[in-house]
C-alpha cells in the first residue's frame, strides 16, 4: 500500500471515531506518516481507535464527561497495546458493532 492511501485510511478512521473532534490537523497527518514508516498495519490503527472509543463509552454514567479527542497521537498507547494483543478480528468487529449500536442510539 502506498503512503498516501495508508494516511487516507488512517485519517478517515480517526475522524469517524466517536469522541474525536472530526478534524484532521497537520500533526495528525505527520503521526499517520510515522505509523506508515514503522509498518503499523492500518487495521491495527483502526482496531486501536475502536478499542479506545469502546473504553471511553464504557465509563460509568455518573462519571464526569471526557473531553473531545483532538489528536490522533492520543491513541498512541492503545495502538502499541493492540500491536501486542492476541485478539482476533472477531473481537474488534464485536466492539465496532457495540459502538455502532451505542452511537446510533444517542
């Protein structure tokens, strides 16, 4: 996959993730390029975004609201975590389905 396509896929996944500002900044584009250069699969990035969003939505109802995510780099620790996980694609599909149900019911 070419760098341009990789960056496009990663940034599209980022802006469509619940809890993000939905805006791509120059720093986000540069972070995506660094991920490409490291050889991080785009599926891993998408899975990390899904996992982080699911965790944010799973907070107790009486917890203080979280701020909007304004940087792709926010997800860096979760991307590293997903690189080490042994979870299969079914797990992330389950989370995506759960997010879609939760996100559309709000």
